[in-house]
């Protein structure tokens, strides 16, 4: 085994260990932290990071800048809430129902839109979000502008209803973990590679046999379904939803953690969410009483600084300073002819190269 | 191997190609020549299934491909090196090459094909870990050709390989292409504006003008043709 392979394995072990420790810390936080305010911030971090991971699949990995993710989240919240309030369905089943509905809606609406590229796709996604919001505001079935409330009652896992924030904290953490693993899986799959090539150059992707439309639809459907799951979580946590859930600003908020942390990295939204959301909450708590709006101003300055000085995000900056692309050094170090002969030899001796 | 007959294609209401017919056999380099806007790239796009032909037939080893998807055509072994290189600049050289084996059919033989590609273009091996965007123009074109080789072409289509490259690099790339035709028996379709270079490398050629085949013949005959001399070679 070459030195390099050992180094790669050691590195992977260290990363896995660090992530494991981090997870342990998060699992233990509610044991020591009792303040509902702090726990609320963590819950916020969890679901906003998940929403941002959903965005990142489409915006970061595929390069299709969507500014309509609040609409998917809102539709997911509405679909599951209405099924609970109008049909008395179980919340967990309603979550799945909401995800399927939103996935279908996103796939059907964006299928014809994917002939549009770049800014045109972004414009359509903005229009989609606003159209959905207006539709709900004007629809009696969806409760118009007054929204939909979920019933309160005794704590129950079956109804996903709790007085304390701790269960939401753990479900939120599980959601982050689950979606992170899903995204990691997608990134390493054929689909992940196809999405990366589409981000770089759609025509070149088509030239090597990748069907860009097919993979973009897959990305938009998965992304919308994850956003719908976040919508369900949000509705169950806040226990009330209204069309303001789908305003444009919310869509932008779903983009920020990914951009700050490093779009195109699966971990980007997590890093960004962990930094930006507590920062936003801190600024609000600390400064908004002094001068109204000053917290938003400071937040904007922090954001501009990242975009100006670290356009690839925190992770992008870190990765560039530390190249972590490992390939088979053994193959690289040998002179070319030798490699060829080695392969030829193996071929003739009937062994797999 | 490839037999195109009466091919018509275009974009929407605008027809670009009118009754194009030509053929390419195994082990042969065939040049498709013509100036800007003659319809060369549209022809490539029609053959690779990226533009749907409105009439005519495209037969590859006896199979009709005119209505097939680009993915299916690629699986049959028609691999193109698209115009303007179109490599993935943010991916490493090696990752670019891996993408050449995106289709299942060629994945099992990836390491053999990689070695072959490296043998043809040793520079790429030296730079395997580099982002492809940091390569020079010539190296990027080599990478585009190498990526096509990984896809195990039976018919390799080179669309304007000379675009923006130094003449000696173009020669290198054309040498690799004609070497593969002669040695491995693959068919090469060379689509070029640089007629001198193309005819020096090709066995036969077709001249496209305004979407129609204006002339055809062996490379020698075309080089000697008065019309070709006057219109394209400036002699």
C-alpha cells in the first residue's frame, strides 16, 4: 500500500472522528442547555440548514440558481397541514404526502422551464414562488391570508406535538443528519457527477451522453421534496403557517447559509447555517433595541464581506488553501509507457486491471 | 460504417442542411470541409442526435440512428470532441477523463482506456490532478480528445480541432486521430475549416457549401481541384 493511500485513509478517519464528536456534542447540548431561547436558535439552525441543503443541490451542485425555495417549503407546509386539519391524517404520513405533492408540482412546473438557462431560470423560480403565494392568499381552501393553525394538545410523538423544545431539537438534528447523508450519497453517485458537469457546461455534458434535462428535473424534484419536509417540520414546530412563509425574502434566506458556507460543497449549508443564523439572532437580540434595523445592516455587512473576499464561501476558501483531491498516486508517479505496459500485461494475463 | 443519406436538419423553421449524403468507413479519416456557417456543426449535431433530422437517414453499421437519442448514439460508439473543446474547467484532468466513461458500457474498461489516453497524451498524466481550466489551450484540446477516447469510439468526430490552437499542436492531435484510424481501425470524421491541415491528414473529403455537399473526392483530388484551390486555399 502506498504512503498516499495510507494518508488518505488516515485523513478520512480523522474527518469521520471529528464529525462523530461534533454529532455527540449536538446530541448532548439539550442535556446541559435548558434555555428555550438557545434551543430555539438551534432548531432554527437545523431547519434553515436543511432548507439550504435542499437549495444547494439545485443551486450549488447543479448551478441552477433558484430563488423560489420558500415556495416549496410553504407548499410542503400547506399540503401536510391541510391533510392534518381537514382529513385528520397522521402528521408523519402527511409529511410524506406533502413531499410527494411538492415533488410532483416542482417536476411538472419546471419541466418546460429547463429550456431556460442562467438568469432566466432564476427569474422563473422567483415568479413561481410569488405566484404560489398569491394563489394561496386568494384561495379559501388554503385559508387565504389568515393561514392555517395546527391543533394544540398533549405531548405526543404520534401527533408530533410537544410543549418543550427538546423533542423538536432532536427531530431537527435527525433531519439535518438524514438529509446530509442523502446529499453526500447523491454527490458521490452518478447523478452527482452528472450535476457537476451540468453546472460547468451543459453542452459539453450532453456531448458525453448526459441528458441535462433529466438530471436537472431529478435535482429539482429532490430539492423541492426536501424543502417540503422542512415545511412540515416548520409547521409542526411553530404550529401555525400563513402565506408570508413564502415571501421572496425567505427564499433568499434559504440561499445564504449555502453561499456563505460554500455552495457546491455538501457541508457548505451546514457551516454557513451554524455561523449565520446564530449571528443573525445575536445581532437582533443585542442591537435591534438600540437602533431599529441596525442588526440587519450589520448582518448585511458581514454577508457582503464574505461575498467580496471569499466568493467560494468559507469551505471554498479552506479547500483551496489545502488541496484535498486524492487520486491514485501510484498511477501518477510511473512514467506513462510503463503504466500502459503494466495494463497491457495485466490484460493479457487475464487479470482485471 | 457510417452512411448518411439525404440528411436534412435545421433549427425550428430554418433549414440548414439540404440532402447531405456521405459515408465513412472503418480505418478511414474523412474530412468535412467548409467555411463558417456552411452547416458543418449542424451536421455533427444531427449525426450525434443533438439536433433531430427532418429527413434522410443516418445508418451506423446498418442500424438507423436518425431518430435515436444522443445517449443511445453515444452507446453505439459515435463519440464527438465538441467544437470549442468544452471540457469541465473546474474539475481535475482525471475527473474530466472519468466523465468520458459516464456510460455504463465503457466503465469496466476505464483503466485500460485511461492508460491508452495517457500514452497518446503524456502531458495529461503529468497534470492529472490539476484543474482542467489551468491547462493551456492545446492541452485542453488534448484533454477533449482523450476524454472522447475513454468513451471507446468506433467513430470519432472531431469538430474544429484547430480552433484557436498553434499549428504544431493541431498536427499532434491530427496525428493521434489518424494513427488510431490506421492502427485500431476506428473511423474518424474530421470537421474542419483549416482545409490545408485537414486534407493533409484525411483520406477523403467532402466540401459543404450553403448546407449542401458541393464536392467530394480523395484528399489528393480535392487538393488539386481548381474550385477548392481558389475558394479555400487562396492559390
